[in-house]
C-alpha cells in the first residue's frame, strides 16, 4: 500500500512554487493540486496568497500565455480560447486582455493557412460532404462561423 505524504504549509509551499514556476497556472489548477495534496481550505487560501504575493501565480499572465500558445501552436480560434478560459474560471477582464495578444493579421493568416490545408487534405468526392467535414473541423477549432462560411465559398469557387 502506497501512503501519500502528509503536507504542511511549510512543505507544500516549495512543491507548489515549483509547480507554478514550471508552467503558468490558473488559480483553479493550483487549488486542485493543493486539494490533491490533502490541504484544507484555510491552508489553501494562505498558500494562494503567498503565491500571488511572490508572483508565482498571476491570472493575467496565465490568460495571455494560454491564448498565445493555443493560437500559435494548436491553431485555435478565439471562440475556443474564450470557452477554455471560461472553463478555467478566468475573469472576463483577463479574457479580453488575453485576446489582445493575438493580432488581427496573425489570426487571419492562421485561419487561412489552416483552412486551405484542411480543404486540400479532405479526400471526399461528394461536394456537400466535403463542405460539411471542412466546416465542422474549422468550427471545432473555434473560428467564427461567418469567416468559415466565407472561406468555404471562396475555396469552392477557386476549385471550379
């Protein structure tokens, strides 16, 4: 039988500082981690206050790096980024701040590259099925529907 170690505030702080230093975290992730370490609410609050004061935990910084990373690496659109940040209980102010990290030019370039790449990769002879597969994929990535439908028309015209 494996025994989980018992953590005190003194032993938990260095461990959770390392957890936050390794990668930007949102408050919710840190609270979950502390709960998994069997910390009680008062201890969690004390540790969160320490982490914020020591700048290990910064929700604005987390939101901005999250938005940048998910857009540049996973090619997510703004809708998906906003939904994921809301899921992590990030404030609307920080969500708006994070969206400013993505320039309009970069956003459009990513969208057009992703759309054209996906359109070319779909091997479907039925044009309606191809259109549906394309739209589903790009909408799932979190891009706005008006952009998607304009792009699908443009790609279908270009094909003819």
